[in-house]
C-alpha cells in the first residue's frame, strides 16, 4: 500500500484540510517563563506545514492563571499577551500552506510546574501513581492534590472557554480539548482518581460530565463555525497501562456522549493505535468510529505509512497523527509522497529536556559528526 489515501483532502467540521496527515500535540516546554510563544516556536510549527502536514495540533496550552499550568515554560492562552504571542506562530503555519489547532489543557492533579499556584488541584485528594517527568523539569513523586470545589470546577470550565476565544482571536483554525493522558478532564473520567460523591463522580456518565460541560462552554464561546475537537486515551503519562474497566461498553458510552456534544472530531491516542483496545477486538480509534458520529484522528506509533494508510482504508480512522515521526521528519508527508527515506526517531532530541533548544543542540552535533 502506497499511502495514497492519506493525501486525499478531508473535512473536520467546517475546516477543509489538504490531506489526512496531522502533527500530534507534543509538549516542548519552550515558551517564555510567563507562557508566551517565541519566534523559535513559530519556526518549529511552520516547518511541519512546509513539510506537507495538512494539520498541526499544538502542544498542550494552559487555560487559566490558577491551576491549569502543568509545566514550567509551557505556553498559555490565559492572557491577552499570550494570545498575541501566538499570532506569528499561526501566521507562519498559514503562510506555509497548513492549518493549525490549539490544544487546550488543564493539568489538574499532575501539574508539576505552575508559576501561578503552589498547590495542585484535581477531582479528589488522591496520591497519583508514577513520578514527575524529568524531561519536563520535574522530580520525585507528584504532589498530593487538593480536591476541587464546585466553584473551582466552574472556574476551570470558564478558563477553557476564555482560552478558546483567545485562540480564535489569535487566528487558530480550531481548538482541541485535552481529555486524555491523565490530565484534568481524564482525571475526572478515571475511577481511581475521581472519588467524588457529588454530580461529578460515581457512574461513568457523571465522570464524563465535566468534559461535556467544557465542550458546551467552549462551543458557546467560539460559535458554530469554529472547529472543536476532543482528545481521548486510556493510558496516562503517569500510568501507561491503564484500561477502562468496562471495556467496550465504556467506550460506547464515552464516544456517544462526547460526539453528541457539539464537537467536530475525536482524537484517540494509544501507544500502538492499531492494536485492540481491550486485548482483542477493535482498536480505540475503531471504537470511536463505531460509536461516535464525527471524524476520528488516530495517534500512536503509526510511523509505517502502510500501517497508517491501512487504518484509513479499513474505516478505523479518518486522519493519522504522528508525534515521534514528525519530530524526526518535519517533512514526513513529502518524503512519503516522493519515496524518500525516513529518519529514525532519535531519543536524544528529548533528553535531558524535551525542549527546542536541546533538539537544536542535538541536530547541530549530529550535523558536525
């Protein structure tokens, strides 16, 4: 299979894309300390568009100046100055022929670097598994979070809505709500991190409530003609092996409820996107296609063009998002189209820090060798 289907145009709601290649969101902790995007970030994102990706999804952008920030040097959309700093980034992607979506993220209980608050807040006061990520400047166990009050939940929803509006004002082509990988919306979805006894805890439909309310608030803020997506996973940055206890029944409820809210696409991510979600049977992306009613982006080790094209050909996904492959080959689509070799992923690009300065130093050393 030559992956020709990945070069077909596709629609995400009102957004027309030139092809089905997507750059996955990847945390790069390369903004200024006050969360403003930089000229180096503008070049980084424009390179993907120039390399042929139809859509670029940004790294997770924090949404308020309270508890949403997850990492030091993470970019934000929590203030007008941050909005204005994103404008050259967006303009660069557009000038190179691409489209760009802002991923909006609230770190919640797994915040490991917040310039605005000294404590972390989550659905419940539960000690999280795993340890902080050193390549994002973290060290040791996660802090014990405090349970969010109802007022703080409302403030978090308002933060998503305000950040989405700033994204539209900055010229972004849409927003993606980060409901995956163990961040706040996923923490509410997950039983062992959500032990609330109010309307946001208990049964799965109640644990989904915050995600649906965020979607609704964002849609009201940005209007009907602005694409809104939602990212979903089982695994988390601090718990890679997590699976939904209810298996396919849970997937059916999650994807039906999310796609019934006013979103334009679902974005599923697993370590290997083509693998069965629950030991056997369909992949998570295929379940999103089965039970959802919007286009699906699949992400997860889809670096083999034939494998990626196969997921689209079998109707398991509509678009393919690359993370490590895009880091190694900003021009991945052009290389595939022209039959050129693909560079293998170099883990040193993300070590000791997963920022752009470290990646630049690594590439310079490699070029001199």
